[in-house]
């Protein structure tokens, strides 16, 4: 190989080496560009990172605040539920107390009549056989002979107290007086009372009202007059009726 051929060959090798180097350089530049692009896409700039971190911090703070508010709201909700349950329970207790008070009043009113009459069997032409104030002639469906004190209570309750809604009357004294009059005159006792005193006033009347003595006196007179009219045909019972009227409508 002559000198010219060697020189030409070296030139060719050098050219290929340069080309190869340029290719490597270009590849390196492209690779770095791609890597940087990937880095940027996967890792924000510092400013972005700061904004991102700030956003995260804000979210955390807001989340904590929301959690605190949520916890507070939850506690308030629980407190409110407990308060509502307490108020509901308090209302139920009050209703129960009222029901028990009404029951005690009913028992007092009716048993005052039952015990006044007593459990001894008696007989008269007007009412027939009578026990605890239950007369066989006016209650033909009742076996008076086997009547107990509790039976008498139930009968007076079902036939006089409940139908006439005596439980609405504010005055227990008026309740007692009218129940006594029912034993003497049946349900007519309420017609006499309402023709003397307006029904609504009689229901709302309280012992402490200023006109209470006046109204009681009006009732006493009205029932006394009714007894006197009946006594014209039943003189043997008149004294007992009048004595009873005076007792239950007595104003001391």
C-alpha cells in the first residue's frame, strides 16, 4: 500500500470517527433533553413545589380545621340529641306524674262516695237492695249481693264519672259533690248543675276562685230544691237527702 492510499484511508477513518462522535454527541444531547423533560414532568420546579407544598399545607390546615369543626359539630349534635332525649324523658315523666295525680284524684273522689255509702246491704222501696251506693232498681244488671268495694268503684267510674267527664273539673270538691248527687239522683245531677251554673264555668272553677263560695251555694240551693220536690212523694228519704246535700256543699 503506497503512501497516498494510507493517507486516504486515514482520512476515511477520521471522517467516520467524527461522524460517529457527532452521532454520539447528538444522541447524548437528545438523551439529556428527554431525561430533563421527564424530570420536569415528574418533579415540578421549585416554585411549583413551593406552591404545591403550600397547597398541601393549606389542605392539611383546612382538613384539620374541618376535622375540628366536624368534631365540634358532632359533639354539638350529640349534646343536642342528649338534650332532646332528656326533654322527651322529662315530658314523659311529667305526663306520668299528671296521670298518676289524675288517678289519685279519681280514686279519692269515687271512694269517698263508696265509703260514705258503706258495704252493708240495705233495702228501701225507692232503690231496692243497695250496697256501696249501687241500688239494684237503678242498676238491674248488677248483682248487688256479691258487690265488692272495687266493683262499686268501677261501676260509678264507668256510669257516672267517665261519661260526664268529671276528670275535667278543676275543683276536686265539686267532683266529690257531683258524684254524691249522682248516687242520689243519677245522671240528672249534671242537668241540675248545668242549669244552675254554666258548664264551662263549673269545669274551670277552682277552690281558690273568689266566686267559689257563691257558686257552691247556688248548687246547694238547686239540689236542695230538687230533693224537696222529690220528697213530696218520698218523705221518708227527704231528711237523708237534705243532710247529704248540706254536707257535700258545705262552705266552712
